[in-house]
C-alpha cells in the first residue's frame, strides 16, 4: 500500500522538520522521527529507487498519483514546494543522515540540496504524459467539495457575493454517493487533514448527516437542504482568528467569547447567500452548538417560545430544527474522531459512546440511535485489534449486532502489514482493543483507492 | 495560569527531589532549608536591583553592599537559579519572595534571552553592577549587537554566570544538563542525565521551549504541543508511563495541562491502565476536573477503560435493534420533517436571532438581505412570506440607529417594479397584510411618494393615494415634508392624502399649500384644510374669496357656508366690491342669505338698495338680495 507508507513517511518527515527547527539537527527526538521516516521510505521503495514528485499540488510516487496522501498532506506538500523541493528520489537503503539533510532543507536550514546519496532532491521530474492518475469518482467528489468550501470561505472573508448553487451541486453528488455506496461514503468520511481541519470536517459532517437523513427518510429536496446545512455549518469559523482555532488547550474566556461567534457569523453568511427557499440552511449554522436541552450557544430565545416549525401534528415539538439535530450528531462524531488543536483523535467506537452519553442533553436521543444504527457498533473505518493479534479495518456496518462484522485484515497476527488486505470478518466478542489510524499506522480511507471503484469487500 | 500557585499546590501531593544544584559537598540540605537559602539569595538580588535602578551608582549604598554580602553566602558555588518570566526557580520550584523587584528583574532578564543566572564565586559589587547593566540593556535591534554572554565577557565580570536560551541547549547537549539548575528531574536521576534519557530530555526541552514561546506571546504553541504529543507516543512505553505520571502530578501547571489535554479518551484509558496504583487517583482527579470544565459529568464514557468499553457493548445500551425498532425510529424522525412551511418559519426565527446578535456592520448586511427577501417575496406575489420577512425587520430594530438602517435598506429595496407589484395589482393592494402595511408606513413612505410622483396612470395614483391616506394616519411626517415639492401634482395628491389623516400637525403645511402658485393645489388645500383645522380652513377660504381664479372664489364661497366668523361677511363684501362674475355674485348673495348674522343682513340691505344708473350686474345682485331679504322675513 503505497498510500499508507507515503503517508507515514510524510508524517514522520513533517515532524522531523519541525523538531529540527526547534532543536537543531542530531537531537534524539528528531532522530526518532527520522528513523521512522527511513523505515517508511524503505518499505515504500521496495528495493528499487522511488521518486516522489509534487505536480499541481498532487503527490506522485513514480508514475502513480497518490490521491489520498495528496489530500491529507496538502499543507505539508505546500511547505515542501515552498522550500524549492519538487521531487525526492529515495534510493534504498535510505539512510537517516540523508533524510536529515532533507529535513534541514525543509526547515530552511540547508543551502545545498543533495544530488547524491540515498535521498536526492529535484532530479528530473516526471513529464505530465507519464503520469498515471486513477480517477476515482468518490475521491473526486470529496476533492471538489473541499475546493468549493475553500472558495466559499474566501468569498465570505472578502465579503463578496456568495452563491450557493455550487454547494447544491456538490451536496447532490455526495448524496448520490451515500445512496449508491453507503460503505464507501462512510469510509470516505474518515479522511482527515489537521492542516485544513474545518474543511475536511465540514465535508465529513455533510456525508455523515446525509447518511442519517437518508435513514430518516427525508426526500431529495430536504436532503439537499440538510446536506448544505451540514456542509456550511462551520463556515463562520473563517472569521475566528487562527490563534484561537489553533490554541492547543482549553480556551480562555476571551477565546471562548470569540469562538462562540462562529454560529451566528456563519448563519449570517449563509442567509446572505441564500436564494428563496434555501434560508433554512442558515438555521443549521446558527443552531449547531445549541444543545438539545436548550443550553449551548448562542442563546436562542425561541427555546422559551418555539417557532412553529415542528413537523406533522402529533410529532414531538422541539425548538431546534430537525436538520440541526441531525447535523449536531454527525458534527460531534467527526469532531471526536478528528485530531483537534486541543485533543488527539478518539476511536470511532469511543466516539459513539460519547454521543450516547450526550443523548438527551447534547443530542436528540432518537437521532443518536438512528446514527448508531447507520454506523453500526463498529463504524466503517474503525481499526480494531482482535484477540488473535490481527489489526482489522471495518469495511461496512454489520447491520445486526449479532452478525459478524465485515472487515479487512491490514496487519496480521505476526505484525506484518499486508500489501493486499484480506477480508476477515470478526465477531464483536473477538475485539481486544480500538486503535486510532495514527496508532495503527493505517489511513482507513485509503482502502477505497485500493479496492477501486467497484467498492469495498 | 499562575505557575507559582500551581507549583505550590503540587508540592503537597508529590514531594520534589530535595537535592540542590549547588556543589555543597556530600551533605544534602533539606528542601525547606534550600528554599530558605534560595529565598534569601533572591531577596538580595531584588534589593540590589532596586538600588541599581534608583541610584546612578549603587555601589556606595548600604543596601547594595548588604545584598552583595548576602549573595556571597549561598549554600555553595556555583549557585545558579533558573529565570522564568514569572520569577526565579531553584530546583524546578519557584522561589518565594516578598520583593516585587524580583519579578521585574526576572522579566527583564527573560526578555534579554537569559535562561539562568548565578555566581561562580562571591560576586564583587562591580560584577553585580555589570550583570544589571547587561540585563537592563535594551535588546539591540541589529543582529550585530552582542548577546548577554558576550556583553558580560566584554565587561570582564568573572564572578557572574549567565546562560542564554540558545546556550542552554548547547550546554544540555554537551553536558547532560549540568549547567542548569532548573530541572527537578535531573537532580532526581543524575545518572540518567548523562545517558541522555529521552523522557527527561523531553521534559527539559518541552519546558524550555514552552517558556520561550510564552515570552514571545505563544505563536507556534500548537506546533510545539502537537510535536511533543506525537513524540510522546514515539517513546518506549516505560518512558511514556514515567512522563505521563509527571504530567499528571503537574496537571495544574499550564504547560503540562496542555499536553494532558491533548490525550484522547482512548489514550487516557490506555495509559491509565498502566499507571502505578499511587498515581491512578491523579488521573481520576485530572479527568474529573477536565470533564467538569467541559460541562460533562465526571464519570462519562471517556473514563471507561478499553476493557470496559469493549465489554460494555453499545448494542447493549440501545433500547434494542432490529427492523421494527428501526422503522419506529424512522417514523418518529420523519414525523418531525418540517416541510417548506416549517423551514420557512425556522428561517425567519433564525433571522430574528441573527439580527439581534449582529454587530453594527453585520446588522446592516442582514437587514439588507432581509429587505431584499421581503421584496423578492412581493415580486413572487407571496405576500404572506413578504410579511414574515417584514416582521423580522420590524422586530429586529429596537433602537433609533437600527430603525434608521432598516429605513435605508427598505427604501433601497422598494424599487419601482416592486411598488408597481404592490399597488397596481389591485388584488394585492386590497389584502396587504397588516405587517407589510406597518413596514411600508414606517420605512417605505419616501419611495412610495416618489413612485406616486412618477406614476401617470390615474387608477394607480388613486391606489397609491389611498395607501398614503391610511399611512398618514400613523405617520404623516414624510408626507408633510414633501409638501414643498416642486411638482404641483404630487403636492396636490399629498394634500389629498393628508386631508383624511386627522393629524392636526399636517394643518400648517396644508395651509401653506393654500397659497401654492398652482390653482389645482390651492383648490385641494382649501378643501382639505377645514378637515384638519376648522379655523385655519375658514381663514384660507376667506382668502380664497380673493383668489385670482374665479372657480376658486366660487369654491371659497361654498366652503364658507357654515363658517361662524364675522370675517366671512367682510370677505364677501370685498369680493362683491371687486366686480366678480354673475355666478360668483349670486353665490355670494346666497351665502349671505344663508348666514343669519347681523352683518349679513346689513350687507344684504345695502345690496338691495335701489341705485340709479346701476349696471346690469348690480341689478342682478340687487334682485337676488331683495329676494333673500324677502325670504328672511
Ligand atoms: Fe461549530
Ligand atoms: Fe463542526
């Protein structure tokens, strides 16, 4: 799995470059990361020289585009380009000292890019015609939606006229994906990128919300509005200063004050952009941090006097819009399973427990139950260690708590990574531990590229 | 955030290693004794610093000399204290001091890039002075300015030691941290320091970098914390546990709390399992505080161990799974789908909140958008929705400033085609919802008046005037203000609308319109005025008897029929004296006949008197007057 090894290599290199900047070279902590990177580089090169090339912001290994690594490491790839590096050739066995020169370059500390040794920079780049680009529709939909969010955010920041028509189209595409291949959609929603957390989080929340919406039987028109609400729920964060969003700890009261502005700022932007009939999208942005029990923020006066937007007679009236309650659960799930400025990612089953703990206070209990029903006890993308020692990746929901869970074995009982993951269903009783992607060294969404467009398992 | 308090609290829980960093021989002072001695040193430094700052030359001062003497008697040499922005530390612990100057000294030293300072032997007064000079020297803006170490060396202060931040790194790499006093763990495991134990390096580096970032306002803090978090997980398990125990013991200190907060619930559960029984309560305590601060209950899922989580299956916590339950759940949610109407109601309620929370600039933007939505609904012919958006504008404008914003935005949004839609499609005009009427009345009168001025179609003008008539009942101001408009036809329509407003404040304007150059305006104004102010109406009508337009004079006669004022007779006399047309004369006589006043009677008698050579006109008048008198008796 080139994606996996490349991802591991880039992560280790990024950390090594940072540590280099902090401590200088030859520091033990830098060495730990460099050793890790060298290991990943050797596995990636598989005995032959391998060339990593960045073209148009995408990463290629030899001739193959690595879409997932391109997506999830976009920030670091830009850093690499910023330091004048367009390609890295790895000649196994890759030596830690040679990688140290590369990290020194990336830390802005080395004038001479190496052209000999086991790591060479900027050797002749691949001509575009040589590229081999798999075009996976699902990934393209994801990427297109990210681009859209970037564009919308920019327009919001610049106070330019924003159109929601492209957002509508993007949601429609994601909606079809959720309908056609729910397991793939759920795997796709495990894409993470800390560098662009808000955008990835928004696309993931959109996918997950649409899945609940489909389960709840919303019609297409309602699903589009729901999906837009989920996609744009955090758009107000463009107005929050990065120092607050990136604060690596509990927020000070002043920071909280600023953070708490994002629902109304986002709702404002959406309301301004909305065409007649789309205004409800702003409701989701406004309400998404209001909790089911009426606490949270902002203070919605209508908790005392609910607006008349509850459904059919006989349905339990709740002041929060149904779309908000659906989005809030997906939002919470993706936030807990993502690395945040202030917290590392939790595992999917743990996240389900957090949701369940919040049912009735944070979240609408019915929606939480519906969500768990969609995701299964072990959501697709969960990484688990079985009692037998294997590390498996859940590929689709079991559908029934007593049925075996469909999964792929990524690492066998002897600790070997499989280049071709093997189907391996397991019974919940066999689970020994939950792992985060980072701990397991596996990026769940990569399995999509691996399995090809035919789907998983 | 107070490190000092946090440290003090912590010390009760986990006693710090007592060994001092001074080479005081094999005898080890007790922690309390070390603290007392360190405090005396810091107090002396603070006193000397104050003296230095007060006197041009502190050396002759008694206080300075006493301080120098105290600084010469530490537990041992070299004596070095770590410089933190918050104060001095010795052995990793803050040194308590009563002297304010101690903190200004450490801040200044810290800003100068000094990580630690001390003495290799008893300092001379001159050397101490040099130290202070180096510290108080402003950070040179040029790269060539010598660093503190170089500056000190240049001054030849041999007894003083300072360690700069950059230097500290070098020293710690070369000598396993022997150069600094600020490493509690160092002193606990002196042998590990030599072997470069990653866990201890980790703590030292982290604290050092954290302090440096803090001095610089903490940019890059996330990167630092994340890298150290990642590195933590790259360390061997036993080192992780050692560090984790350290973090927990110091969870009240900001830098360590930042690291602990990074741990996900899975991390905490997994590491928690491996803690020694003595440390486990610290984890529970940390988790309780963290959960409380996040508004969660302390015993929530995030404290469950992996085993508990794996064993307590989610499926067991749900009511039950299966097709029937799934269907029920789906039905329950489906029943709450609001539909277009519900969505719309929610959106307007949200717009209300957005407006109420918006700042000045945001308020303008949202008000503009809502005004546009109001008019868009009008354009669609959906007056109910228009009214709902209009309601948002009305309810969201509590202050004068905000009302002014709404007025501007509504005015802009009321483009001619919208007004056209509102006032010419008669079915719309007929059932304008009250909210829209209020909105237009409060904020839209100027464009409506402008529209009226431009409108050529009679029917549409009539419907606009009829709207303005009802609007003027609550808000005549905008109509009154426009009474001096140069377009006579507009003024006439405004007078018409004001006539039925019942608002007396409109009278003055209408009175003025009675002298309008255009007779059509004068006619309308004289007709309208008595409805607003009877006396003024009479006066205007009497004036009207002198109007240069015969038709208006006749109107005036008609208007005066019931007026009680004596001026009426005088006015009529003047009119008759001015040789008016027959019609006017007869009308005037008829009016005199109708008035039962003495003045009218006298005037009639005068008119009835026979006059030779009278012109035909006179004769008509006389006849009419005689008939009138006859009719009276
Ligand atoms: Fe949010
Ligand atoms: Fe969010």
